[in-house]
């Protein structure tokens, strides 16, 4: 049975869309949301997001050495022992339920939301510019050649040798080698909507997201990569109701 549109404070409301950004304890996300207002207390949500997930051991560093003969203009920042970049595409379905409605003026609507769905992880190899010594006519001067490489067992010694790293390579490296990692996720959030008019969405949300994958996700060159990620977050989103 189709429910009639919800009437709130003189405004007929039945649909909602919004977009926003989310800061995670292990990364960031941008997302869009389409919602259907089922009643004054309940809203159905479909949400899509794109995020980057980082390993807790990641630390950005800067190469400080000049490698003679390499045509290296300046040292570049890099993540030591990072093996892959990890991005996710999320698609979820769920509901938002009101806990407290707005006051007549300057009020805040408090609600909680829960949803779950599928997530497609995207592993992109992380490339470094590695310096290899080369023979030169002058035995008193050590020169180098810079080679762009991803991690492998063959170059593990150089990839993990801080003194051989000239910096991170450009983002274009590894794009054609992206590997999908399917999984599922669930999200629970507490929402605060402070928009002055019912036709608009201005919302802050705090909560938790749990991602589960079928295998360990090799972000770092280490044995503590996990098959799950539990993230706390805060997000802001804006949109419109009609």
C-alpha cells in the first residue's frame, strides 16, 4: 500500500537527495544519498560512496638524499613500506528513524540511521622511485639511475631500504593494474539535522562503519594486514527535500 506524502509544518515532503564528505579514522569518503520519506518517523535510504582506506602504520616521509647523475630535481614525499593504495566503492540500503523532532525555531532533528550493502575494494599498486648505483668513469663519484617500481620479492631490499628511495612515483603508475576485492559493509550513525527550513538538508553525522573482505588487504609490506576495517567517522551532508 502506498503511503501519502508526509506533511510537516505545512510542507509536503516525500523525497530527499543529498551529498557530502566523511572523515574516517582511517581515511576519507565522498558520498551521495537518495532517500524516500515513508512516514514522519522513518526514511528509506540508498547511499553510494567512494573512499580511500589507509593502514594505521602509514607515515608520510620525505627522501633527503640527492642521487648524483639521476636528474632528480628534488626529494619527494612517500609512504615507507606501503605496497598498495586501497580505495572502495560502496552501495548501501537502509533506514533513518527520528529520535527527536525540531523545535519551531532554530531546532535540531536527532535521528539514527543504519544501512548495509556491498563494497568493492580497489587495490592499486604503490610505485616508488628507487635509486640504483651505476658504474661511472670516475671511481671517486657514485652515480645513480632512478627506476620506477612497485614492490616485489625481487626488489624487496631496495623497496624497503630508506636510503634507496627517491620518493613516490606519480599517480598514473599502477592504474592499469587495479585489482578488485569484493566485500560487504554495515554502517550505524547518529544524525543531527539543523537546516532552518524543512525543504533543505544540513546534517552532521557521527558513527561507525565496518567493512569485511574475503581476504586480507595487502596495503603494507607486513604480516598484519587485515580482512576487515572498523572506522569511526564524522560526516557533513547537504541537500534538498521535495
